[in-house]
C-alpha cells in the first residue's frame, strides 16, 4: 500500500522532523490505522509484528481530527 492511499490524521509535513518522517497516524480506506514512529525496544514482539513509539500529542491530534 502506498502512503498516498492513506488519510493522514496528524502533522502537516512542515515540522522540524521533515515532510514525511514525523511520528504520524494514518487511516486506511477500510478504517484501520497505520502508525508511524520511532522503533521501540520495549519488548520483543511476535514474529511479523513491530513496535513504534509516538508522542501522546500525536494520538491526541488524531482523536481530535476524528471527532472522538
């Protein structure tokens, strides 16, 4: 799936971390979420899964955009 197929819920691409590399939350056409963030080493996830860390402010912004 290409990034262009996702709805970006957070960030405007003008932050200090660059246009595409900020922690962000995206929504897919099916209503699922894709989270972009820094890799986390909090624990070892099951095979085929990964862990990312994103700031609380990013989640709050996504909730605000969704009107929850």
